[in-house]
């Protein structure tokens, strides 16, 4: 839960446990109010029932799925994802409380020692020593609950939360849903982001994509009609040579149209000036 994330962040500035919880609770309350107001506003506009759930912890996680029901995660109803996420959140919160109670029970038996890592660096390791038999359950909690059980459950919860946030932001921040989802997962500020998008109307993501594709196709068609045509609306030369004739059908510029001279005119024929007279070159031998 975000409460424990805020408490862990406060640990960097304060060593006292009650100060950490106080800071964590204050930050959680501020973000929680932003989220509750956002969900209530969205539910009022969209006409969803049971708006009071937006102000109740754990129920508000389920109500995120209610507000995101215009979209589905791989054909899974977001309300079902919201129920699963709310159950995991409640279980994790309960186990966190039990874990902290167990740690307080055995705090007097906690010891520390300096341990050298395989890389040569040293760090302080905490362990329990002399725990009585009636507190063995707390000892088990000390060693395994925080390091293993809660981490595993938290992974499943984060996956459910990721699916839920994807659907929610696809509904109310369709153009930036990836950015808002990743930011909400990495930083405990999803309530503030909910508040930012509370005024947007919900849309179905698939319908939005189809509308965008249709709009882009219409724009492309308009571009084709306006800019991909001949400016004369036809072939500028009407599919003909612009000079009206072949360049090879007329003599060179400055030449004449007479037939070329006969190269054998000196060898025979009565018409020596023109090889076209029809005379035989062997007439002199007759």
C-alpha cells in the first residue's frame, strides 16, 4: 500500500518509528483525498452507483475498476480486476500490521553484527537471539514475512494494479495512458493523477483507435485529392508529342528535300548528272 511506501520514504529522514508512521499517514491521507474526490466526480458524471466507495479504503480500489469499465484488459472485466486487487491490498495491509506487531514483540532480542560480502564490502546485519518459545511465531515473522511472503504478494498486487491502471487511464487519459500508468506504479501519486484527469469523459480505447484511423485515412484521402493530381487536371500534352510530329520525319534544318546523288553516276548512263536516269553502266561495251 501507498501508506507503507510513504513510511519507508520517511525512514530516510527520521529514525523514530512513530515519526515514520505519522509522515506516511499524512502523505497517504492527502493523496487519498485527491483520489476519492476524482473517483466521486467521475462516478457522478458517468452515472455509476455506490459512489461512497470512493472514500473507503480497499473499496476505492474496487471502485477504480467500476470507473474503468468502458475498457477491458484482454476481455477481462475491470470490476473483477478491481475486486482481486482490493482483496490483495487488504491481505497485504493486514500482514504488514501483523509483521510490525511481531517485530515489536521481539525487538528486545534483536542483535546486530558486521558482515563482509563476497565483493569485500561490509554491512550491518540484524538477527534475533534468545527468543522465548512463546514468541517463536514472531521470530518466524521477523525472518520470513517481510523478506519473502510480503514481497511475493506485493508482486501479484502490483500486476493487478498495473492492469487496473492501464484500463483506467485508457478510459480517461487515452493519449497519455502509458505515461500516467508507469508514473502511478513507480511513484505513490496515482490519486493526484486521478484528480488531474477527473474532468475527461470516458472513452472506449478500441473505438478511439478506430476513430483515429478513420480520421487519418480521411485526411490522407483529402491530401491525395488536393496535392497528388496534375495541375491541369489532365496530361499537359494530351499524350502527344508537344511539337505535333516526330523529329525524325523531317530533314535537318537548312537541308533540301532532293534525293542524294548516285555514287555510280560516272560509270554509265546518259544522264551523268543524275543517277536516277535508268541507264546501264555496261552500255559502252555494246
